[in-house]
C-alpha cells in the first residue's frame, strides 16, 4: 500500500496541537469541575479508596497501595502527583474539610514534607464517605478509563458545594484557579436560603456566607471588598495573622506578643521566612522593642512568641509586623471552574446555580432508581401475598410438575398441559393464574417458613411500606418543591453531623501605618573583588587604606549609602540593588557574593559595567556589542524601581562588549579581537533608547568580534600586546558608498 503523506501548514498544525494540549490540561488535569469541585486526580483517588473499601471504620491501608492502584486503573500520570494529592486531601490546615484520614507523617503546617508513601497509611474520612461517595451507583454517569479496561465516575455525587467548602488551586495553560475555603455550616445555610429565593442579591447571600473561612484562622481585613469579589469571581482578600498580648504576671516577667493564627498564605516555608524577617528587623533596629523571638508551635496550634522590652509600643510593633512581614498578605481570588465542559469564571451565584443543577439531576436519578426498585418489590410482594392466599393450589401445581419450566408456565400463563394434579378440582383455578415473571420466580424460590402466620403478617407490612415509599418517591419526582425540601433536609443532616464553628474573623481592619525613619545619609565605598565578593566599607576606612583597597579589589566605587548599585551584564540586562541591602564589613572581611544580594546570576552572565545610580545622573552611556553595534543612551533611561530590566536590545548571538560613560570626548576608537582599530567621531554615534539595537560601528571580518572601546582624550596611548599604540595618531575613518566604516 502506498504511503499517504498529508501536507499541512506548519504554523496551523502547531497552533491546533497546542490548543488541544492546552484544553486537555485545563479540563483533565488542573481545573476543578463546578459540579463536584474536584480535579480529576482528586476524584480518582477518592473513588479508588472507595473501591478498595477503605471506609472510616476500616483499617488504614498503605499509601503506596492506594497510589499504585489509582495509577494503574485511572490516572497514568505518575505516582508523585497522586501521592501529593493524597497528602493534601489529608491536611486539615489546607482543606476546609479533610477528606482523607492519614496515619503517619503527612507533613506539617510549617512546611515539613510528608514521609515516603511506603511509610504512610490512609483511609477515607467519614465526611468523604458519607457526603462525597454515597449513592454512586444511583446517580452519576460512569465512563471508560484511559485504556477502556475499567469504568470510573464522570464526577462524584458530592452533596455539598465542595468548590466553596474546600476551595481549589491550580495552574493550567494560560489560566489558573484560586478559590478560598469556606465554613460548611454557613455554606449549608446559604444553599437552603438560595433554594427558597434564587433571586437573592449578593449582599443578601452574604448575610448567610459573610466570607471565606480559612483553616488557619487569621483575620480578613477588607470586609467591604468581599461583595465585589463574590459578584465578579475575582479579587484580592487581605489576610492578617492574629496577634494577642500577654502581659507579664510578675515584675520580672516580660510582656509578650503571641501570634496564635497565621494567614493562609503563610502555610509552609512562610513561617520560617516570617521568623527570619522579624530577626532582620530586630538587627536593623526597626524593631527595637523586641528582645527575643521563638517558635513554640505544636500539634495544638501555632504559637510564635515575641518578648518585648518594658513599656514597649505594642501598636507600633503590630503595624511594623503587618507592614514589613508576611503577617499581612493577600490571597488572590479567581473562581475558575469547568462548567458545562468549558472553563468559566464563576461568581457566587454561578457556583450555587451549577451546584443545584447537579443536585437536581442526581436527586432525579436517585429517586427514579429507588422508585423502580420499590415497584419491583411491590410487584413481588403482591405475588407472594396472592400466592399465600392460594397456597394449596401452588403446592398442587408444584407436586404435579415434572420440571421448573412447567411450573413457571402454569403460574404465569395458566398452562396446565404438562401438570398432573394428584387430586382433581385444581384445574380450573390453575388456568386462571396470571403471575408476572418476577412474581413466579419469587414464588418458586419461596421457603416454607414464609407460610407461618407471623411471616405472612410481616410480608403484608413490607407491602404497605413499599406503597408508602412509592408514593413518597413519586411525589419527590413530580414536585420540585418536595425535591427542594429533600435537598434541604439532607443538608441540615450534614450540617448537624459535620459542621464546625467559624475560624477566620472578618472585619474592615485599619491600614497598618509605619513611617520609617529616614536613613542617615553617609558617604561609603562599595568594593568587590575578582571573585564576586562584595561589601560596604565606610569612607574613613577607605581613605586610610586607599592604596591597599585599590590594589586588592576589582571594583572600588565611592557613593552614598542611600544609593543603588547598577550591574550591567553581557546579556544586555541591568540588575539594581539598594546599597542598604549589601552588608557592611570590616576591611579584612571576605564579604558577600554579589549573587546573594542581587538578581545577577554569575553562572550565566558576566559583569560588563558596574557603578552607582547617583554617579550616572545626567550622564550619557556608550554601548558597544561584540557584533560592533554602538549607540549612546541617556542614563535617565535606567532610573526604575524594578530590580532587573533589559538595558539594551541584542541581535541573536550578540553580547554586550563594553559600556562607558561619555564625557567631553570627541573621538572614539573601536578595537577588535583580530587586531583591527577604527577611529571615528563621537558625533557619528546616535543617541537612542535602551530598547534599540544601535547602529553598526565598524565592518567586521568573518570570525572577528569587537573587544574594546577607547576614548582618545582619556587614553591617547595604550599598551596593546606589549606595544604602545598612539590612538590620537590613527586617522579618522571615512564613509564609503554603503555607509559602513572603512578599516585602515
């Protein structure tokens, strides 16, 4: 068979393939479903644990077994993602309601990782078993797994708005979701009120659900902005830790500030970062009233203690902590979920609408299945009751039958052709029998003890119960009002069993105000050796040891302590850092690597030019690249608050060769690695923006590149390869017809 080659536009194929991949990541990996509030991996872990019979009252099972079973059957994307999901589902400090009961080391709020899956064990929490997995067989659709060897639920029949209760976080291609957790009891109250009044406004909804409820507690400090967040589905929540004051009981005891609750965003490494930030504030004498800090947190909860000096200004300390540390932080809200097969940013009403639509669908399926089951039971019990009334006829038919087939035919159709009655008189009654197939099967399987009087009474009682259930199920299916009441009663039961008090306080907190005392302006000297170790020394020390310092250090830059250090690199980047962030040191101290105090990365870039921003004010910079592109740029272009910016645009494969401050120079000389020199007037180098590439300064031979730039007025004579070169004797270059430089 001849090979078929399909020709297509490369860009169109790449775009189509990338879009398909993006949608796959969005819908099948990273974004939760609006119906059950779960991502696929979370849903599969919970379903697999249900299939393994890991109920709350069953023994724990090794996490490795759960992970392996889930990966082999439903989620073939690697064991790490599955185990990470299992761990997070068990962490009550991350989830509003934990769904997994973990046994062993499942991590801590301070950022400690979980033990390997071979050491830990898990089972389902009762909440997950009762609220997330109940009635699986009666409600949701099942679909084929990745290799069509198993069936898995499309969604779980979650009976509460999980998207609100446990929230969700995920990053997909081009979009992300970030939904805060809420209090179960408040969410139930809101749903019940929304069922009664679907037209209620966002403000009316917030009477039942005032805001998120984070498992770490803390304070929401921008209450007035929550209504807009719930209305639009996006926004920022200002979070604060809870600070309590403990006064010393005795004169010798110090007063203490105790942080008992932290912002949700501080979970993990944020706690250690907070401790380090407070320590730095103490060292920099911004927190002069704090004498000691200790982390006394335990399984009982968070307890970070700051011991204070006598008569400390507590309000000032509180403001500094909120202003200068992550004790005040923001939680970005973006309530994105998969609704009706596509990603959509939902507001509070949208979440409730999708949830209730899902509940009505599940309730209809559930009660339709229960109704069909009860109708079948009713049919069978009617047959058994009728059979008890004519039990002598039934026995005669059974004794006169040669096989089961003949007996069934007689019971269902009155066919007595193959029945041989031992006693005459039953023939006519037998011909009248018209039991259904299910009734006939039940009669033939009936045991003799069912003929006892009490058993017959029990049968009649069961029949009446069936009739009551059928009437109830039919009423639920026919009446939306009745179905609403069933959903509300179900939610009330869940609330009574599982709800807990609110943990997060909501208020309109005052803005933390802290006016930092202006730094005393001093003359200092920045020094850095050839290995990249830098420090700040005072001006007097430098002047006393100027000769030694100039000899030992590659860069020696006098400046003010309030200035910024500017690092220009060969990649065309500019990294800026405050001199106040660079540690001061004694003359013989080694210093700190420049990489540690700035965004400069010595492993992939080299420093071309280093100075202080104050020394550049009003100056012009000459940029020259290895491909001989040159330009002049005003220093004002580099005044920015960003720590890293692009200082110049480069062509592919090009690098910055040299940057120099332009003074009163009239002529410039370019020197290449191939021993070529070119002199021309500074006026020929145009003034351009930093985002431009510049103009060609000289024409390079194949394989050659620009190496150095000289100003004739500053360096009339240079040492080049052990020879003196008089730059002022070089003749000025002339232009040819193409506008390129002519080499001498």
